[in-house]
């Protein structure tokens, strides 16, 4: 032994005590011996020297070994106590072992003492190691339980058969079940909704868990104690060297409800936006008709009467003023017609989209010098009126953007049919722009607006694609359903 062994020997025969120490030293043990022959010296050595092992005779004149055993076990239960006696029958030996003695050796067989002492000390070391390991395990379990309880997320540990071994407080709050209701009594599959055992996760499920265990991202529908459906995302991890798994469960029910409300609100906004556009268009049409039928006709009638007045020679001196008035009336008539066409070109309503775009091309060329090259599939004429109005306004907005920003003299507009959709492409060879600034363009665009175009397209089931780069130009493609989508509740 590397450590020096402290031995307390209780015996009233000094030579017997010396023989015990000698046998141990001969066996290679490094030791220090303390001797006691009565109760007083035994108690003093027991407390002052704190021996590693006690060797005691069974029978002493003024003190007996059994009393010494009881005192030692009461004060220092971990110290091995071995009886070394000259005469000890079997029944007495068994009784001593029951009382807590570690072992016994007969004095005429002292050769057995060293292995008996070694074995006793080994048992002590093993007990200490077990105790240390148990305390470490207990401490580890306590720390783990503290972490487990304070993850902030509902967490459970399940066995291979999906039985819930541990559940934290958050899991109880999520499901409405106490820990005692769950641990060892319920199965993870008991909580998975029977109609949707993780269908949205995209994994093949078996008894409420994916057949291939991913580390995260399984989406489930759960049931709580009250039968309410909960939408959750489950992260799954294996515990090394075991068949157990840790399930961390994130409740996304409120988030999904909030997202659903946002989608509903967005849909309502798109509907309102679409209705606003059509209401604006109807108001434009009404104002244009009023201008044409009322103000325009009044101005035309005024011009006729002024011309008739000019032909009367009996009114000398008024010719020049009447000519000035006629000129102002002509200007008003032209401005009214221009405003009427700007508000709502009658060609769109009377002849259709293609003719309206041809007329628009002429107007833009006359006003801004931009040449519009229009190509179209004649089948594209059969388009709902509301869709035609939307396309006209959108194409006009895109062409005016080219006038403002592209620094080019030519633009191409193409209309073609593709299945149930109309594909409209507006392209220029201008300076282009940085696609990263598209959001700013959406926000700053005036008139009908790129943002309005995009939102309206989303609402009617179409899409907007923009391709551009500096020095190359810009290509905008709109895919539009040929028929107006029915309003949804």
C-alpha cells in the first residue's frame, strides 16, 4: 500500500498486538500502530488518531469487543472493525457480523489477517467511490433538472416506446397535465392529434414520430387536456448511449392565428385596393362623359352662336372681340377633349384594348417623342372589360416611367395569349436601374403606380416580373388572367 495505514489495536495482551502489527508489516503494509487495552484509551485513540482500521480482541478484562464495536459504529461507521480473537465460536462470529463487524480472524491463523485487512480497506474505498459517484450523479441530476425545468420551452424525454419519462413545467402548462399525470403513464402519441400526426412536417410518421428522426422542424398538431388543437414545432434530439430522445416543443398556435389574420387583412386590403381602382375608373368615366356631354357640348353650342353673331353686319365694332372669344372657346374645347381622353379614353370602351393602346402610342409619341412598337395576338381582344382597363392603366404607367427614367426613344409592347392568361411585356433599351432599388421605385412611382400594379396582379391571381440592369434596359412582364376572378368572401 502506498499510503501509511493507521491501525488501532484493542487488546490487553501486548505481545498479541505486536504479532498483528508484525503480520501486516511482513505483508508489505506501511503502517502506524496505536494500542488500547481499556475503554478510556480506546476512546482517546479513536478520536485523536482517527484510525483507518480497528483490530479488536473479543474479550477484555474491563472492556469487551462488542461494546467497542457499538461505539465505533456510532461515531465512525465507515471505519472497518475486524475482530481478532483466540476463541470465537461460529454463532458468536455470525452475531458480531450482524452487529456491524467487518470480519473476524482467529489468533492462531494470523496469516489471514493481511488479506482480510486489505479486503476491508478495499471495500471502504469502493464504498467511498460509490458514494462520491452517487453524490456526483445526484448533483448532475439536480443541475440537469434545473436546466430541464428552465428551458423556457415545453420539453419531454421519451423512452424507445414513446413513453414519457420526464416532463418539465412548461409541458404541463402547454398540455394542462401535471408531471405526475404524465411521467411513466402517458405516451407521446397520446398528445398527437389523431387527424394530423405531423402531416405538415413532410416526414413519414410512425406512432407520432418521424420514421427518420430529424434534429428539428417537425410540425405537429397536438391536443391538450381540454381537447383544444395546438399547432407546434418539435425539435428532436437523441441522448447519447441511450434509446431515449429529447423533444422540445414550441407552441406556434398564436403565431399561426396571427399570420392567418394578417393574410385575411391583406386579402381585404387587396380587395379594397382593387375595388378602389375600379371605383376610380368609373369616376373617371363619369367625369369624362360629363365633360363631353355637358361642358363640351355647351362650348360647341357657344361657338356656333358666336359664328352666327359674326355673320350679322348690323353689329359694327364687335367683330374683333367676338374673334377673341371664339379663340378662347376653341382652346377650351381642345382642353376639354384632351382632359376627357386623359381621364377615360372613349376608344378603350368603344373599340377595345388594342385600339386604345394604338391611340395611346400616338399620344405619347406626339407629346414625348417616344416611339411605341406594339405587337399583339388578335385573340387577346377577348378580355374582360375590367381586365382591359387594368392592362391599359398599367401599360400607360410603365410607358410613362420609360419617358421619365429610361433615356430612350423607343419602347416595345407585346400582348399574347398563353392558355387562360394574357402575357404583357413592356421593354426598353434604356439605361436600366439597380434591381435592389425596386422597393424605392415602387414607393416613389406616381400615377397608377408599380406598387398598385403588383398588388392588383396578386389579387387577380397574376404576377409581375422585372428584369433590368444598368446599360441593358428594362423588361417588365405581367401575367394576367384573361377572365376577372370572382370575388371571394
